[in-house]
């Protein structure tokens, strides 16, 4: 009995020591370097597993060390990994991959593919790699490279164009790379007409005979209408990739069709400026009216802001400002976001889904830091609770949503963590990144790569690894810790500022891309010539249809080569501005804003700046007003020599 007080004393002492050492210290520079190297090893474990066991199939089965074709059968993971290899400074494997793709990849295949996924993963990956491999300024120039990836990009985009041939301008969700839009999808025009004519019409689908069998028609409508539904994200997240391609090839069709798709969606917003989740591309009717910032809508908002930053077109900024104000007013329940009816704003789904985790990162780009911090804290608390973020987390019960327990290695929380650290330099985001690495290493690592988690509560692994794990998840983690350790990479120290696509691909803000409509009024500037309106095979009409307050581009001639790309003399520019630029502000040089004709006439005069505009003291591309209910009229990029606050 006398030993009990002494035993209690030792228990208290050792408990306090254990508690003290179990609370991890914040990540310092030395640990940041070790974590950066650990993330690099994670990438090569997964990439090496893919190249050894799955290549040239699309994706890796990391548990069984096998491969599978999941999108189109064209080495998807390799394409998605190209700019990550460049970011890591791996010149040898980057050059090898670029050469293999240029020599072996073809898109004249009888495969029906997702327009959205093919655009963000394949087209985006090819364009990003082209811009890196063709430019000496990046330090990753491939000597043997001769625009092969750009030619492939143009060929692929031409094969996707038929998807945009709809009355609304909003594309079909899928397209066949060899034959265009599926016959059943194109027949929908007739089916809709049949419905309007009370099931009696001479329909080409039946050889011109009258159709009167009501049950048959209903079955046809039900089957085909499913194919005419496109998500808001699927139709509105194509502008960056297609826009960059237009500016590199001098073919304006690509940019115009995707811009019209965005206009088609925005024109059908509700009176309170919310958009739904799914829309019929023929009728323009919303088939799912739930408005949110996650599944099926997320990157629509992302590309409104990023398209403005990259291309400088005010129309995108206007749409983003109005959409952002509506989201913050109707969807934001500090610190969470809910889904509401797009017309009434009544809550229909109190759910956090993992795709929402991109939003704080987008708010960093918009300069709205405070709500971004609070929301990231809330989202990360879910990760801490389970070790991963489930696809759905019920905000009413604070439990995992039934049927949405998986974590497919999504990158959105890592992306926001990196951008918030870049904007604030708060070490809490390094601590969060360390926790994410720990979860991935102990819960998702498997023999040949990293596995999906089928249940975040049991941490059961599933035999699949999405290509975006290498394109985004490890990329953002590596950037986070490289920034903390003292950055030495293309994004932080390279010749350009970069915009990340929704797939994490790097698009530089260079004159070749951003100054398409700029006047060539200063020595050494990049001057785009040979307007696409005069190119053979491209017939662009200025005639537009007015529909619901928007203008639709309705006439483009693909008769010459709908699925072929003609050989074209490559444009050889380094992307650098070489001369002085009198009359241009820093933002104008990089395509963030433009001069009109009046500005060009008076280029020698001082530039008048809008009174009262300020640049926030944050190291990101920012919208200047940080009020949560509004976004300012202008986005500016800071120009600073401070090594600790470099812009992206």
C-alpha cells in the first residue's frame, strides 16, 4: 500500500513527458527539406510503379501491380505526370517521356471519351509540357523537340470540337475520337421534336416514317436524354486549355467554342445568380437544380477567375464577381458551404464533399483570405478525424455520409493548403501537410504505388490509382515543402508566373498567351500575325444568335478536316519580352489588363491608375477587395523583390 503514492507520482511524471513529446513541434526548415524529399520519393514510388507495371495503359493498379485503360488508352498517367517531372527538375525522364509521346501517341482511335476529363488531363498535360519543352527559359528545353505535343494537342482538340455542336453551345459530355458525336446523341434533335409534335413526326431516325407508338418514344427519350445531360463543371471548365491552344496555333475556334459554353451556362443562371449541377445541352433546362461549390460545379467557378487572370478578358471577371457574391451570400454557412436550390436558396443538402476543398485556394487567388482560413480549418478537421477526407461528410450529424466513405487520393485539400501557406506563411499549413503525408504513407501506400481508400473509417485499400495523384496530389505537397525549405523550382523561381489548371497543369502568363489582342507598340514584343479568320479551312462568322441575354457563336466550318490537323509552320518564340514597354504597366505586360486604342495613341503619356485601388500585401495574384460579400473590379499582381513573397 505504501508504494501506491510513489507509483502514482511516476505515472504522472511519465504521462506529462509522453504528452509533451507526443505533441509534434511545428515544421522547421530542416524538417521541411526532409518532407520535401519524402514527397519526391512518394512520386517516384508511384511513377516508377506505373512505368514498370502499367505503361502504356492509362492507369496503375497499385495493389496487384497491373495496368488498366480507364479513359482512352493513351498512356494517361504519363501525360498527366509530364509537368511534375519538369517541376522536380528531372530532365532525363521528362525528355524521354516527351519524345516517346511525340513518336507514339495517336488520337485516331475508335474510343468514346469524356470531353471534360480528356481536356483537363490530356490536352492540359500536353500543352503544359509543350510550353516547358519548347522554351529555353524554363531550363527544361528538350533539344530534339519540334512541336510534336502541340501538333497532338491541336489534333485532339479538333476531335473534341463536334461535342460543341449543340443549340445551347454547351458541349456533350462525351465524344468519339474517330467518329465524333455518337449517333444516338445526335438523334436527340428528332426526339425533342417528336415530343413537341405530340409523338407524330417524319423522323430521319425511322427512315422518314411517322412515329405513333407512344411507349417506344418514351423509351427513346429516356435513353437519349441521359446522354444529353452535362454537368456545369463539365461544360464550363474548358476555357484555359482551349484558350491557350487557340493562342499557340492562331486558330480562334477553340477558344470561341469554350467561351460560348460558359456563356450558355451563365445565361441560364437563376435570378439570384446561382447555377445548378446538371443541364440539358439541347433544351438548356436544368436537370439538377442543386447549387453548390463541390461536385459537378466546382471548377466552373475556378475557371471564371483563372481565365480572367490568364487572358485578361473582363467578361470572365464580371461573371466571377457576380457568381462569387451569390455563393458567399446563399451557400456560405461560416465556415462550411451547403447546397441549396438554385432558385429559392432553400438548403437541400447539408454536406461537405471533398471536391469543395479547392475553394479556400480559389479564395486566395481572389484575395479573400479570412474566410479561406476558417473554411480550410473546418475541412482539415475532417481529415484529422479520419486520416482522409471522405467523399461526403454530413454536416447535420457530423458523420461520414452513407455511400460516400471513400477517398480516391484527391488533391484539393493539398492545393488549398499550399496556396494558403504561400499567401500567409503560417506554419500551421506545414503541420497540416505533414499530417497529410503521414496519412498517405501509412494508409494509402501499397506495393507499386498508392491506393484509393474505399472506407476512411476502416482505411480499407482499393486497387486503383488515379492519374491526378501524380499530376496534383504529390505536386502540391512537394511545392508546399519546397517553398518552406527555400524554393528552387519552376513555379517559384522560373521566368514566368503560372496559373494551375484544375488538373494542376502549369500554364505560364507569357506574352504569347496573354497579349493576343495587345498592340505591338513596343520594341521586341511578341506580335501575333496571320489572323485565324484568314486561315485555310477556318470560316468564322461574326453573326450571333441572341438567346437568353447571351451571344452564341454559331458558325464554324469543319468540312475540310474535322479530325485531321494540317502541317503548320511552328511559331518559335521564347515567350520573353525583350524590349522596353513605354506606357504599359506591369499588369499589362503580363496580360492582366489591356490598353484600348486610345491608350495606344497616347502610349507615351503617363498611365492613369484608378484612384483608391490598392494591392493587398499578400504574395498571390489577388482581387483587391477582401470583403467576403464582394470582389473588387480589378485583379493585380504584386511585383516585389522580396524572396519570401513571390507571386505564382
